[in-house]
């Protein structure tokens, strides 16, 4: 049972579906396993719980808005 784990900031269901749809075929090809055997676990983090450099991701997003 191959497992792929993704750690990401909050994402929409559509974004998560796109990640799985795009990444699983690549992973399957590289490890030479059927796509149906691959499990993908997505761990989401609130932007207040992610630091980039010396700032929280939530603050960086505010600055870019």
C-alpha cells in the first residue's frame, strides 16, 4: 500500500481533488504501481499555524491582499 502524504495550508475540496488527480498518476508511474493502490493523506493547517521565514502565513496573505 503506497502512501503519499501532503501537508498544506487550508484548501478547498476542488483544490484537494486536483492535487490527487494530478499527483497520483505521476507517483504511480515512478513507483510502477497501479493508481488504485495509492493512498493520499492530506493534512491541512490553518494559516495561523504555518510560519514562513519569521512571519505567519496568515500575515503574509494579508500583506499581499
